[in-house]
C-alpha cells in the first residue's frame, strides 16, 4: 500500500518501491544498485533538459 507521500518526488519513490517488489533479486544490494541507476538517470535527464534550453 502507498503511504501517501506528497508531491512528484514522493510519487516517484512509491513507483520505485513498487517496481522493486516485482524484481527477482530482493536483497539490499540490488535495491541500492537499482535506486542509484534510477536517480542517476533522472538527474541526467533533468540536466540534459535544462542545458538544452
């Protein structure tokens, strides 16, 4: 269940949590690796959009 996090960052964290529950590897290292890749991709996309203006 969702713990009702406000705003787009909270929604992104909820989506990340739900997606990780579907992944086959449940250990903490796979979650940390996936979360690192997710946030890296998010900030890289934001940087590319801002610098492309």
